[in-house]
C-alpha cells in the first residue's frame, strides 16, 4: 500500500494529507512486522529468545506477532510459556491476549492420557 501510494503520487508532504500518509506507513509497518515474525518462526528454536523478548514490546502488533510465531514453533518454544500465559491473562490488547492464548495451546497442547 505504501509503495503504491508513493508510485501513484497519493503520498504527499501536504499538511492536509499527513494523517493519510501515516496510515500508509502504519499499514506497511504492520506488513513488515508480520513478515519478520513469520521469518523468525521458520528459524525455530534459535529464534525463541528473540521472540520471547518481543513479547515485552510496547507495540501490540509486535507482541501479537511474536506470540503467533512462538505458537508456530510449537513445543520447542516452551521456555516462552510463562510470558505467553501472562499475556493471555493480562495484556490490555485483546488481539495479543488471543494470540498468546492460541500460542500457549500450540506450545503445550493438552494430551489425553490412557488409563
């Protein structure tokens, strides 16, 4: 969206359109964050520490993306469980709480025991 806006001439330094420009930048930033989280998830175990640190970001999209990536890594991300559980319970952003809850389920799925 940002590149298209720049190429089309819709992104401008005109004061009246700064909010529109910021929306383009925010959308591009979110796309970059999602791509980065997916890339880290594909790295697997070596990325767990960095993703766990990203769970502490002041930006909800970063926390949500990190939680999703840890969920994609699965059981190998067990070291992140305490932080994920905390976010699932108390994060102010609903999107982060949901992403963390889903990640907890994927990192430590319930197992049925045979008796």
